[in-house]
C-alpha cells in the first residue's frame, strides 16, 4: 500500500491496486464519527454504445441509471434495507460517465462495507422486478421533466452537442426505458461492473489495511477486459444556436453555454478544470466586474452563476439564472470575454480570484462525498486531484486569456431559455 | 463534544464549539424574533439589503474584493424559521488558520466584517440606499414567486399554509408578495433599528481558535450593537387538531401530481413521535418508501417529516393524477400499520439507528451544528445531540405506538394537472 501525504492540504491518501485491477483509496479522517464508502464504476448515461465480446452493442438511453436502481435488489431482498438496519444512509447516483454507490455510517462500518461490495458486484434481477421498476423510474422521469432547471440544462446540452452521447439525458425517456430487459441489464453489468473498471474510496477514521483485506475477500478474483466505447464523433460546431420552451415558471430562466475544446487524460485534465473554473470566476463570478455591473442594473439576481464541466470528449462552460433580459445578459457575457481578451486581466483582480479559488477548493475537503468523488474522477481520468495547489501555482493569467480566446466566442455559444406560460 | 455557551451582553449569546478537524471555521450571527404575517417580508428583505454594503465597504464590489483577499471567505445571508421564530442574519465560513499561507489570521477580520454588516450598514441621510432596497425588494418578490418553480417545495409550502392558516407557523419565511411589494426604505430602516436593539442575537462559532479569542473577537465586532428592551423568545404553540378534515385541490399545468397530507399529533412525547415518523416515512427504509414507492410503484417519492416544535407530521409525495386516491389510501394504511405496531423488529431498530447515526455524525458538519444549535436556542431548548441520542435509544416500542395513536389526519392538499380527468 502506498501512502501519500499532502502537506498543503493536511491530508493523507493510501492507495492500493488489487490483482483483479480494483483501485482502492483510503483517506483517514481522525476525529470524525462518520465513515463514508464510495464504490464506483466508470459507466454512466453516455455509455450507450460499446463493444462486448467483439460485437458492438447499442443499448437504450437511461440503461446505466436503470441498472443503478436494480442493483439494490438482492437474492435475500433489498440492500437498502440491509444497510438501513445498521443505521447507514445508503444511496447511489448515475452521472454521464460514472455510477456511484455509497453509504455513510457511524457504527458497523465493516459490515456495511461488505454489504456494499456484495450487492454492487452480484446482480440479481428477474423480468418481473425489471418491469416493476418502469413505474418508479417513469415517475422519476416525469418529475424531472417538470423541473425547469433540468429542462433548461438538457436543452442546452442538446444545443451544444450534435452527436456526442453526453447529450442524452442520464435517466433516458419513458419510451427508451421500455426497451430495457433483464438480459440487457446483465450484459451491461458484466461489461462494466468488473473490478478493473471500478474504484473503492473510503473516507473516515478507518484502518486502510482492513479495507483492502475486505475488498480482496469479497470481490471477484479477476477483472474483465477493457470495453471499447463509442461516444460519437463530435464536430466542433454547435448543434443549434438557440432553444426555448414554455413552462409553469414565475420568471424567465436562461443558460448560455460555450462548447470548449476537451482535454487529454492525465494532469492536463485537472489543469483544464482549474483553468475553466478560474475563467468562470474571472468572467462572471460574484466579484467579477461583469457580475457587479449586471447585478446593480437589476439584470441578474443571486440566482446567477456559472460552471465549467468536463466529461469524456467534452468540455463546456455555462452560466445563467433568472432574468427578464436573458438575451442582453448573454450578450454582455460575450462582450466581457472579448474585453478581457483585448485588455487583459487586472493583476490585482487575478491574484484575489486565485486566492479565493484556492480557499474554495480547500473548503471542498470538508465534504467526504466530495473527496471520494474527486478521487474517483481523478482515477478515471488519470490525475491526482489532491495536487490542485501545485496546479494552481502553475496556472497564469495568460492561460486564462488563451482559454477565453479559443473557447468563449460567439460561434461556440448557445442559448437555452425557459419562459413562463402566457 | 465540548460546548461553551456565554452571555456577551443583554440578549446576546455565544455558542462556541472548538474543533480542529475542519478545513474551515464557521461563524454565524442570527437575530431571533417571533415570525409574523406583518413582519415576515421586512425581516426577509433586511439581511439581503445589509449584505449589499457597509460603511467601510459600501458596495458589493468592495465587499467581494475583501472576501476574496481573505482566501475566499464567504458571508451569506440567511432567512430561516425555527418553530414560530424567524431567524435572520449571516453565516460566514473561512479557511482555518492552519491552512492560510503565511500564517495570516482570518477570524478577527471576518468577525469585524460580520459586525459591520449588522451594526454599520451603508446608509445615505440616515437611511438605507434606495437603490439597494429597490433591487433586493424585486429579488425578494421574485423569490416568493419562484417557489412555484419547484413543484415539490411549492406543494409542501401550500400544505403548511393551509394547515396552519391563522397560526404563525403557516407564515412563509419570505413573507407574502403583497407585503414585500409595499416595503419602503423608511419602513425597512425602522424595522432594522427595532430588530437590532430588541431581538435576541445568537452567535455561533465552530473551528480551531481558542474560545477566549473568539469571545474577544465577537465583543469587538458587536461593541456598537445598540440594546434596549430585549424581547423574550416566543415559544411555539402546538397546532390544534381540526375536527373535520380540510381538503384543498389546486390545478396547474404539470405532468406529475403532488399529494400533501398534514397530520396533527396529540402527544408531546417528542422522541417517540420522532421514531414513529422515521418508521412511517422518515427514511429510505420507512413504510412509505417501501410500500408506496417500492412495492406499489405509485410515486417516485413519498416521505414524511416530523415538525417537532409544532407537533405535526406532513407527508409529501409525487403521484400520477389517476393514482391520487390509491396513494392517499395507502398512506393512511401505512400510518395505521405504525399505529398498530405491525412491523418487523428490524424496522424499529433500523429507524432507531438511523436517528442515532444522524445525531452521532452531527459533529462532523459545521453547517448542521450551526443549524441545530440555532434551532435549540431559538426554541428555548438546551439538549445536546448526545442527549437526544440517549432519549431515542431509550424510547420503548410501546411509547412509540401510544404516541403515534394520537396522530390524526388534519389537512389534505392535492396539486393536479389542468387537463386531468377526474
């Protein structure tokens, strides 16, 4: 087992790769009552087309999420109940490129970890249990369809991307999930839930040796082959400049998105994440000249904000909120990006944004979930997220300007609007 | 966990929780005052206006700049309801001394800033700046209207408003749109001077600094706080159970219906009701989750909340319109099951350990600690999470059934689609 101490963060991480290919990370947290385990596979909503045993398979949209729901079924009943009996709070989520199962508990940690590792690695479903889930997930899909935040984001993604499977809604649609059968779920589990495609992260006051021993005992001895995936050939051009829908909302909402050049795997991935985040802060963060000007004019309110996101083969920056003048705000964002490229970034402003971003990243280490998810993403993309202070030191004002010049341009922009019904 | 509570001035209290395990320190200043129909909107608007600027940092730009320099310290305004008390103020979070490059101290400057936001706001001719009041008033009205955007929150709020009509508990923390629209800078300033002089002020700190140092920093920060005729806290009146069930149906353009059910609790045995509610619908292992969602696939969510201060239980669920009656019947059936003690041992022990786990892990989150201790102080209680955990551990099954047998249906709220057939 390898221990790395990160002096600037006051954290240690123990890492070990099992012979079956499973990566294990343990972050000891003395003084905390809570212990948190996160078991994740590199498989999410965008992994709909892949090669299994030499054949390309096309699976229905929403299948990774459907599988996540069904994994809690066990031969004996339901893993949720098993964990809840011990006072653990279990849950799971599916994102575009990852499915993660987790729990936190103060007592019976090892017992709970055993349950987690078992139910995620041993599928158990029948045609009946799969059919029954249609009702629950159907309701979940209806619920998110009524949610303006989801609508505006999904529509933006579909405007930004033409072919990449990242544009598909993670939950799929009422129609697509009807095609899901027990057999397709078994196939997907077999392909993606192998130790060599997974990582276990434990955060809390635990003994790393015990965690590794337990995983070695419970999980399959052998990993599976690498599964080739097809995310679609994505051109640089956006799919659509603008998209709008009417919903039962009180004020118009908008999101403006910019399609950015994706990063290579490795530390470049982390570096781009840092540059993208800082660009957001400099361009439109709470203390940026643009934010202050628009807020003072009443064009935006506290709901306004932006983010930079990445997933395999994709990177995009987006911003929005409630505004009665969405188009004006979107145009102002573009103008500010152009101004920055022209005039450069005020060095004093750059320095304080850098300080604030560092503080923000450090603050993230209070959250066990955040620690586990970033170690997992780092593993899937080949970088160490705890090296963020070093990456911060190596980023300069010119890097932000280059990012702005290359990505935040009129041709890369789309606008998604949700308007009140009249 | 060590808790140090001191009185700093007339009606000013500091709760100090020393902790070394966090990356950040948390500091909070909250005024506690009775919630009322007439004052709610004024008090909700006040911290938003105060957050716009102080005498020393008169606008958001200069405030953001100083916060950025303090390594991204955050000061957010908060508007909460605890029982029938309105709690308004600021929560600050900043990186702990151990992680500040160069050994700079952040507690003192952040405390001073917090004090200035409250005691030395930006004013012109002895009044708040009209442009700040106007801007934030519009934001408040938008926020009040915006509750509609999330139908789940909206339905939960509507249920409480119908159930507790005429009681302070039914008043929204933001107040209503009409009163918000009528607020003038003069009226707000009058509300401000009255509040800071006469309302209880609760200060809270969690972090690594010595409690004496925190006390000194707070005394300095609030030395200019005027105090006169400090009001007593108002304790929450229990909800009187209705004789006939109140039924309210509303129509809106939505694809998923929402069913809310409010129950009055006759018993005052809070730990028994807390456990009873957890069994009923308070966890992912509860009767509502396992039956209404998992077994019958009627809803994506169906859960219940116990309002300890007010003696209520509310159920919130998302259902297809045509399943309304089925879900309604099933929810009542599950309540009956809890009342009659129809359950397995693991259900009871699971509910107990869920609650014990929640209390045991409370000390792991600064935000949860702050929220908990504010709630205790605002409602005149002093039990620690450890003491509450002991109560939960010692509550017998008989006590739970006895308490749950005093739970009666009081109000039903149904949100349905416009074109839905009856």
